[in-house]
C-alpha cells in the first residue's frame, strides 16, 4: 500500500510525495500518530541475535509547537539515513530534508559518531546541509578520514571530509 501527500514547498521541489503508510501516519497537530521513538538505531549481536542497545536516532521534532516547552528525551526521527560502521564507531547523519523519500519531521543537518559498543554519542557536528549519501571512510598517509555527501534544495551538493583522531 502506498500513500500520496502534498509536499511542503519550502522543503521539496516536488508537488506530491509518496511513501509507505507504515512509515509515517499524520496524527494530531501534524505529529506522528504512534508514540516515539519515531526512528531508532538498534545494535544487534549477529552471533546471538541479542539486541545489545537501542536508542532514538536524533532528537526528532522536539521543537514542534506542541512539544517545545516539554523537557523530552530524544524522540528519534523517521527516515532511512545511511550509516557507516567501523571497528569501534557508527557514523550516521540525519538525512537531507530535501530528499524525496523522507517523511515529515525527518532529516536535519547533524552528523554524529556513536560508540559502537554502547550507543553513546561521542561526537557530533552540524553541517551546512543534511546528508544526502552514505558516509565512507578511507586511509591516506596513515590517517583515517570519513567523507559524507551533503545537499539540500538551497545548498548545492558537496563532499565534507573529517579526519579521525589518532
């Protein structure tokens, strides 16, 4: 089953967007109908199938008019931002709000590094636009780098590189 809804012209160049109804259903005041987390990261031990940790993937719409005065934990954001997993870290961006496939309240400009063992955020930075591609890593002269593509409707696509500390 597929749904079709009018797109927000401030966010998308498309007039209508389509998606799957089990991803996002509008509820009161434009918030998701189901309770949070509205998106989460789950670390699974592939040898045992055990869920090692789970956490919402970002603060979500805590600045929404209905929620802004509440002191809420991270609510998570719907969407499917692409991760990068290294030996000890998980890198994940919020995703670009201009991407056609992201539902309302998804996307943002943050890019984070999580501790792979605990799920704790070790580092984050706000980018000039949301992530629009999967991060990748490479080595050069013995130093490791992480690169991610960013773009939005009003921000031309570019690659941003970060050097990892030694």
